[in-house]
């Protein structure tokens, strides 16, 4: 009887796993087949981590950098993001997130090899170009002999995803230094890492962009002083939707390429660029196909799976590694199978939703909870709904225009820059396209860029007949808005406005303050 129950989606009381005293009481039983698959993938991730830890430089990094301790809980990260899942959904999640972890491990291995305080490979360091965390990497596709590197992603953003208070030490350090506490925690934590001397000092040069907000821009400026290497500020047009800015945007891309050439001695390789962008185009088309399935009654690649995987291929890898094509072939098989079998992403899909705004880094599994507790399927997120343009891989001038367009549409700035059209109006177009009735509006209390739209969102939502559920958080500072606080706001809305009961009552109120 237990085996039959565990095999069904929604057969476990998932909230009972949380005791408030430890990460989890036990692992989830999913029936024999899915439990064996899940456990084999859990062991596989441990194998990746042990392989990473077997390298002497990486071991040294655990003792050198405080934030490295956060990566010890990667297996728990997978448990959180596969909660309640069965069949195709379980396999999609493991496939999408595993390659992200593997790519991160490879990137950090190179980083520590070049680090003067660890591996001290000066030759490798001189072949590295540092990009900030909001800066997409596609320009590097034309430099096959160089290595794109971002030290902020593992130290700050990924650390917060792994452990909910993983960067609080660094935000406290920045505030002790004198930075106001109401600054966005992302540049605050990044500055804190620099103040604590917890970045590898590597790279021949660095490229930053005029990112989402002034806080991030000023943070980049301070970090440039820390690394002490030549830095180029890519000034992407703020009004990136205007055709009139295209010549300037293209000129900035050319200036950036010339800067990298000057400080590395490498020459931009158009053949390598076109080859990588062909892979990038395939990845873009696959995402468009996934969106088409999400518009049906049986969406498959949604929520955190879509968000975290897309951030990786769109921003970081950018088409340079054909291994992602093999991963996407596998994903496509699972997605097609789930759709053809009419598999649901949760026990019952009561509502179709989009998430808008910047999601909480310390609660990326929030959309998984939405599915399991209330039957709300978050089909797509604001940061994935950016550029879908296919880049020209034949004509150099058109390719530069397409590349300039991509940089205008970078994740984290595509909606916060560009004006009312992209920040507000596009939301209702997507709501109609995906046939949703709810928008989960992430209200990042430390973000000034989107807060001015609050009243406009409310007014337009009423016109379009869309339910807005505001969820407050502070990106990387859970003490300002805990995971439980985020869930409570949804619980109140679902009970008072929709007058619904949860699919899994045990998930409505539970204590996960001590959970990673």
C-alpha cells in the first residue's frame, strides 16, 4: 500500500518532513522506480562534488574562502527542488540542474587554479576576462583562447541559493563599513566579499555593464579597485527598445571587443563566434518550443527548472559548449514524453501563473512549493522572458546588431531598463499568451528600480482581470522577509480571495528557518 501511495504525486505529506530542528526528517518516498532514480541522481551529484573536492586546489579553496562552505549542501538543494515530483518532472529537474552544477564546478576549478593564493597559474590568469554577474558572456564567443569568468556568481548569488543565510556575513561586513542597510543585498554582499578579501584576484582585464541600478553600478566601481586590473564599462543604452540607439549600441560592442583584444593580445575570431552562436540559437529555439508546450494544459519545463537552467545558458555559457545541446536533446525527450502522456507538474493545476520581478535567491524552490501546496503552476518568470531573437551567423554587421540587442535585453536589466513598455505593458501580453489568471509579483524590498510601478501594476491588473499576489522578500537577506513570510502572503490570498483549501495542508504552515 505504501508503495502504491508513494508512487502517486501528492501522496506524501511534504510538510511533515520539516521538524524545525534539522534540514529534513527523512527522504521522500516516490514509489520504487522514481525513488531509485532520484537516489541514483543524488549519488551522482555527490560524485560530482567528490570529484571536485579531489583536486588539491579546490580543497585549499575551502580553507581560503568562507563562501565555499555553502557548496557542501548542493545535494539538499536538489532535494528542495524536486519535492513532490514524479515521472518526467523529476527527470527534467535533475537533468536541467545537474548540468548547471557540473558547469559551476568546472568554472570554479579553473578559477582556483589561476588564483595567486592557491594554484597561482599566472599563464591561465592572463587568459581570463572577468565579467560582472549581470553581464552576459556572448562577446567571449569570439575569443576561443580566452576564459570567461565571473567570481561573483559562486561567491554571492549561488551561495545564497544553496544556503538561505549564506551571504549574510558579507552584507553585515558591508554595513559595518558604512554602506546603508537599505541598499540591494546583491551589490551589498559583493562589496562585503571584497572587503573581506574573499575574491580570487585573477584575470587580465574585466568587463562590467551599466547594470540594473545605481547600487550595482557603484558596487562594480568599488570592486574594480579591489581587483586592480583594466576595466571596461559597457554602456548599454537604457532605452534599449528604441531603434535610434542601435548605432551607439553596436559601437559599444565594438569598443568592448577592442578593449579585450588590447589587454589579452587575442584577436576576435568570427568563425568561433558564429559557431558558438549557432548553438546559442538552437538553445533559444528550444526555449521557444518549451514555451509553446507551457501554453497548453500540460506544461512541462516551468518554474525553477526553466529559470535556473535558462540563466546558465543565456548568461554564462552562451553557446560555447556543445554538451548543453546533448542535455537539451535529453530534456526535449522528457518534455515531449510528459506532454504526450498528459502528465501534470503537480497533483492538480488549479491556477496558471507568471512570476514577475526579481525572485528571492534564498528561496528559489518557492515555485515548487506553489505547485505542491496550492496547485499554482508558475509557467515562466520575468528574467526568462527576455530576448528570443535568433542571432545572424553569416553577416558580421547584422551579427553585431543582434549582439547589441542581446546586451540590451540582458537578464536583470531587460525589464528594469527600457521604460514602461517592457516593465509593465509586456506583462499583460505574456499573461494573455500563456493564459494565466495569477501573477506572483515578487516585491524585492531592497530594489528601487521596479518599486515605482506598484500602483500601475495594481491598476492594470484590475483592467485585465488578473490576480496579483504580492510576495515580499529581500533577495539575499532572509531576516528581512523569511521563506515563511513569503508563503504566508500566498496562503492569505488563496484562502480569502479564492476561498480555496491547500492540496497539501501540511505545507501551509511549517518551520524551515533552520533548513538550508
